[in-house]
C-alpha cells in the first residue's frame, strides 16, 4: 500500500464497501464500472472488478472509508472466469494504460467494438451485454469528465468521415444520447439504458440484405417499407440475449415512432412511446441529417438544429425533449462556422450552458475577409463593455466560404489530448 495525501494505492483484496475509488489498474475498456470515480457500495461490485482482472485500485479516504488498521491483505487469486474471458475476447487489447485517457483513443476503441458487434449481428450472433456495457459506461465516464472534448472530437469525426456506416452511426447516436442524458439529469440506471438502446437501435438492419441497407437513401417505396421493419426485426435479437432489460428493448422497438403518430413500424403516439426511445429517435434523426450518407452531403449542424426545433413545434417530437436535445448540442453546435455581427467569421468550439446563443468561438477572419494567422478565442457570453459586443448573426457553409473546419477542431482536440 502506498499513500499520497488523501489517496491510497491498495490491492483489490483490501477494497471493501464504503471506500471511494478514483482509479483502477486496467484500461477503461475492460472495467465493468459505469465510472472509475465512485463509492463502492457492495461486495458484488468488488467481485465483478476481480473477475475483470483489476488487481490494484486508488482510493480517496477524504470521500470514503480508509483501510482498517487490523485488515489482512487478501492475496489475489488467479481468476479466469467465463465473464473475464468474454470481455477480453470482445474488446480491443492494443492500447496501453498510458494512452487510454484521450478522447481519440476512446472513440477509436469504442468504434472497433461496435463494428465487431454489428459484424456478429450479421452472422446471426446476438450482441454481448458485456461488450455494450463497456462502450456505454466508458463513453459516459468521459462525457462526465470532459463533455466539450467529446463533442469536439465527434464534430471532427463527422468532417473526416467519407460515409456513415451502421457502426459509426450507432456509436455517434450513443454519444449524443448520453450527452443529453447528462444534460437532463437522468439517473445512472436510465443513463445506461439510454446508451445501450442508442448503441443497438439499428440492430435490426443486420437482418436485412446488406445492399438494401447501403442504398437506404435512394430506395424504392417497397424497399422503404421493408427497411421500416428494422425496429421490429431488432427486438428479437435482444430478447434472445440475457442482460438486456425491457427499457433497452423498447428503445430499439420504438425509436422511429413519433409523438403525432406519424412514425413506424406501429404508429404509436404520445405516452405510448417511451421517453428514452423518443430521445434516441430525436438524436438518431439529427445525426442522420449531419452525416454523409450514400453520397449525400451532410447538412450544416445549425440548419439541422433549426429543423429539429420546427419538428418539435409541429408535434412530430415531444417539444420538451426536442428542446432538451437542442440545449445539449447547442443552437450552433461545436464545429459550426458562423458570421458575427462585426462581419467576422468564427468557428464554434464550445457551448455556454447558460447562454446557448453565445457560444465559445475562435475568430478566424476579420470583417474584410482577412484571415487571422492565429485564431482568436472569444467567449461571446463574457465580453467587456468597452466595445460592441460580438454576437452570432447566422451560420455559414464552410464549403462556400472555403474554410476547413477540421483544421481548427484538430487544434482543440490536440490541446485536450
């Protein structure tokens, strides 16, 4: 046991309920925990940690119990359970402990796991609850720690992706859904259910011909009717697998249902649709608009937000939920190019929770179009009174303005890494 202020590094054999852990000795993708910073409440959690290969942990004795003076250290046994073998086999093994903290690493490894899940679905193999939990819990942990970094990397991925695969869309929908979950204050159980349902919402596509799924943007009316059965096709995949609860299955079944009854496959409306399914449905719709698909260009994020707002006003989605999603991603989402009232151009690099119309930006060009060699960071919500306050007038199309947004997001992503 080593001590550093209120932190103590102890063996897993010394861990007891009532202790507050802040770090473990395995990479994020092998941990069974929803967060590595949590109060240990029962012996079952400790047993699950042992089964996943955790051998040492760091506890904070200012937030939880200390090691008892008379406690005997338990020698860690060599555990090789089915649970441990399953997790090791279904998650990436190449990252080192040192590089698992970056958002880039998290996204890369999560994407590899989701690709594996969808490849297995196409082969008729039901998804593993352990694998989906690893993705959801660790994405959630990083969102709680640094939401801005996660959103910046997600925006950067959208710019770099040539097309939107099922795995990519599933992961991105999961990430945005969990951002909404944190924003609106869902409890831990609901967060896990929402994230898992979002990750698997398109599982039913795996039971349809691959060529049909690939051309879903340009299909015939009959083909579209077949594609609209994917929520119903996805639910048996989860009911056949132990570990997925009813809330997750409802998300898969109902994410295309709409508040006004215009959705599919069952035409449900109002309270007939679960709240979690409606959230995933809204995020799914938004992500589809801002992603490249089938050769179709991605919509500007600010334009997609406007469409989402109108859909909420018209009753297609429950308006309060549509507004919650908009608050989470911002009126001008990270990665948007905007025109300021000063004539300057700026890239949105952060969201002000209390001032959604006044994001954090990097000003990249002056009012006469002159480029700034060094972009100027500006918080539009915290400006001095000695000059005209800058404000966003409208969104701009980076293609038309010949601006490579990825260059500026890459800078932010590198700073956060």
